[in-house]
C-alpha cells in the first residue's frame, strides 16, 4: 500500500514504534525517495506528498468515496493499545462493542499523526 506523507520520518517512526514495521529499503527515483517499511508480509510505501490537500482529512472510519477507507491492525487488548498510542493518535470513532456481530469483538478507529485512519480490532476471527 502506498501512502503519501507530509513527514515521511514521522510516519515511518509511528508505524515502526507502534505496529512492528521495520525499514526494508529506500528507493531513489530521480530526486525522490520512497521508504518501504514492512511487517508480517505487508508493506507500506511512504512517498513524499506534494503538500496539496484537495480533500479534508477523513473522519470516523474513513472516506466513503472511492479511496482506501482505513488500514486495520488486529490487537490482543484494545484498551492497552489505545493507552500505549496515547497522544500520538486521535480517536475518530469508538471504541465500539461488536459482540452482536462476533462475540468478544471490539473496535476503535484512530487517526495517525497525519490523519490517516487506522482500525484497531480486538477479537475478530474468520468464520470456520
């Protein structure tokens, strides 16, 4: 997944510190650099944004128009992760008890330091 960033080092540090990503490589293309970070077979390509913001930052669980809505991380303890993230994120929706959908499931959406929406999901599992 590619992510445009106003501050690549801030976003790299955030995802590495809180979600176990690590730097895989830096690609140099002309005068630009793309930083690739990975965790568990999933990679984020961090691009420098052009600074223009044609849309307001997403709210709640993300944009509802054609775009990526949010990225989801499974967590063992939702409350502990929210506490650990502290003032590094802004809660945009939740926490919500989703026990009626899946027993034990709780979710919360937060905005990373640049406003990208992250779903934190405790208790989801695929159907048998």
